[in-house]
C-alpha cells in the first residue's frame, strides 16, 4: 500500500508512506515535507504536498488511501490539514482515515526503543497554548503503542507522574519528567502514516476525520440585558 | 560533410499556455463568514449556487461566533462541494479554474475555504484564483440577467455593500484590477448594528429582518437618533483627513440603548416598534445620503446594492428614491446573490481569468483585511 498522510496538529507536515517490501519490514516514508512553523499551515501545506508528489513522481492513481491527523491541536492549524485531506480524498476518490495525532509521537517512542521499561506507561504531550498541554497515556504491547487514557487537555502540572515525550514536555520541563532527546518532538505525518499503515494492514477498524478539539468554542451566551429601573439607581 | 554535432539544435518549444476560454467554467468557494458557499458559473452564466449556513448555530449568541463558524465550514465544505457539482451536472475535470475568497473576512473561516480550494487545485491541476470578497459582491451582478444587458458591467459604476460584516461604498472601473474604496464603516458594520439593537430590543437574531418587520408598525420619526460622521467637521474628504463617505454605527447603538433605559427607568412600556423604525431610519438615512453624495461627486451613474442587508425594505425604498432624485440608476441583484455565496466568487474568478491575469501562487495566505484595490492575489 501507498498512503498520503497529512498531519497539522502542531507543525504542518505530509508524507508518502509505503509498506512495499519484505513482509517483516516496517513501513517506510518514501517522501515527506515538514515545516517548523506552527502558524502558517494554510500557506505552506498545499504547495508542500504538490512539490512532494511531483518530486516522488506520484499521482493519485498510485495512492491507496489518504490519512489525516485529527488532533488534538490548535483549531485553525488542525482544520487546515483535515480539510486538505478530505478534499484530496473526495477528488481522488480514495478512502480517508483519521489518526489521533499524539499517536505519531508514541510510535516514534516505540520504534526508537527508548521506552524500554516494559509494561510501564508513558505520556505524550504537545503544546495546547494557554498554558496547557494536550496529552495521552500509552503502554507498549508487542512493540506497538496502545492508548490507555486520553487524549485530554489541561495544565502540565496535573499530569500523572510518568516520563513525558513530545514538545509539551519540553515546554514544561520544570514540572514534568521530560525525556531527554524527545522533549521537543512534534506529531509528524511520516510517523503517523507508518502507524496508520500497520493498523490498516492489521485490519483495524477505520476511524473518521472528526477533529478532536477537546475545548469548546469559547462562545458565551450573552446573559439577559440588565433592565434599568428607577429603584435600582437609588 | 556537415557535422551534426555543430549544427544548431532548434530549441524545444515551450508547451503553449492553453488559451483562456472566453466563457470559462469556474467553481468558486466562499467561507469568509457564516455561509459555506460553492457556486459554479460558465462565464456570466450561473449554473449553481449552493450555500450551507451556520446561522442557526449563532442565534443563541446573538452574533456570529468565529470558532463556531469555522467548525461549521469544516463540516459543510465537502458536502456542499459535492452537492454543487451534482446540481450543475459538472465534473471537476471539466472545470477551467477554481476561485476562492481569500479575504476580507474571519481568519479561521477564510482558512477552511482557502485550504479546500488549494487542495482542489493540487488534486485537479487546475489554476486557482484567490479573489476579494467585496469585489465579488459586485461581480455577482453579472450573473443576474435582469440587471444589465450583454453580460457586462456599465460604465461609471458604483456599489454600496451592506451586510453583517461590511458597509462600503466602492467605485468600480474594472472588476479585475480597478476598484476603489470611497468609504467604509470605521467601527461596526450596519448589519452588526442591527444585530446589537435587535438584542437591546429583545427581537432575536439575525437583527436585520427582525427590525425591518417590526419597524413597519412603527413611526420612523418618533426618535431622532444620531447619524454617525455627518457633522460638518467629519465631512472633509479622506485626503483632508475627513470621513466624508465613511460610516460609524457604534454611537447609534449606544443612543438606542440609552433611549430604552430611559423608558425602563420611568417604568414605562418601551415603544419597541417606534424605536426600531427610528433606528432603521437613522441607519438607512446616513447610508443612502452619503452614498448618493459619493455618486454625485464621482460621476457614478449606476449604483449596485449588495450584501445581505440589501434585502432590507426601507434601505431599498430610500435608496431607490434618492437615486432617482439624483439621476442614478439603482440595481439590486436577487436576494440569493446578495447574501454571501460561492457563485459571486466564481463570477469574479471568471472575470479575472478572462482578463488574462496570472493564477494565484499556491502559497498565498488568507488576508482578513484584503483591500478592494486588490481584487485578486
Ligand atoms: Zn459579504
């Protein structure tokens, strides 16, 4: 299989990921583009994808599916990736799958073999702005990350006492157990696509691309207007 | 024998640019506020105008909540796109170009339409034109065959755009590259003032139709509410630091609130219909008088009325009366083309394409305050 993965819950990224190769080999990223900026997704995403497809000589006919990171992440950036993935999937008539964005970091932890404390949990956290993090709790089983709690949004100080991977750890290294070397990494399309391919190949139930906002829209229903009465002004 | 190696090799000819069709088939996407619109036109012919509105979700807040609008755009965009293509009986392959509103508008809302349009361009390889929402409100007039003959805008054209998001007077010489902003609101849009006053009078949302309806039973001369920026000191030209053609509605809203409070403080029944009618008169009076003045002073002989508030009965009546007195032809597109929609974006995109302008680079950013002097990117 060859899939196009798009992930914009933090940085903007896209990747072509394939599992062509020996049956025991892990999926690999054939081409990818990643930005470091977390606020220019609407500008860079489409040209980045076009360039990547052109460079790889890949057309829609080569693709088996489109995969999108569905967050949690800051709303505007997150939506840019989801709407891009939905549109490409619609026009190319290819299946569309959602992936929880924090899984990308959990998969990096699993493949890199950095969390060798077998059977113990770890956390993945990313920047939720407003002095909070998006986070989830994972455990490794047969080399695969399993989600055990979350995703949630909240202050870093409220996280369980476990090693934390991801940019949310680096931001709050004073209050959490940030894992060195992994305290700045972000969800990226490459890792997300690799895990998506493994899950698809294993026949996992597909997930749709409903965004995980985790926060309400902040809109306040205005209260009833204060009536001016003579009595109230005495 | 001549060595072939030294013979000059004719350069490989560049593949010729495909000629621009005279009447391009253009799909336009609009998401600058609370309407998700996809329209398809062939030149100046309207094929479909599909709109999904999140207005109902804003009712309890009494105004458009940007984040709620953005979430609704994300959910609506693909279904609206699919519906538009089906209604028009058009395949994406047949489309000559994509057009999208790149501004002005709400940042998060614009972003959804812009990303969808860019993805459409990537997926289809079609050129993309990022166009100005306000200029598109003018371009839409080309689609209403009852307005102008021959699918062309008249000379000496002006436009008055009134909605919940904008209040502007434009001078339009050429849709693709020559539009001038003569005046605009310096605070609330007229439609926003309607919404706020409707809330003060407990008339519900959206305020425009609610106030228009109840005002019909009121006396518009009952109260004399302020006409913003009409005092002599503001009537200097823009060049002289004045606000001759500009509007302000925040003082008007405050005056209405005061008026209501005074009735309540005295324990009297608030004369809602009279206040609504008098408020509406203040808005419509200042808008039409300044616009007709701008027409007179700029040689504008045809005025196009656009935006959602163009449906307001008193605005239409007073604009018609004052335009007639000034010898200005007034044109109002049908309501479905006045409110925000994708057909207007497609219509402007087609004009920009026919003008020979280059397609937009894919890396443009949505511009929340895109000026009308930039009709496309
Ligand atoms: Zn508008």
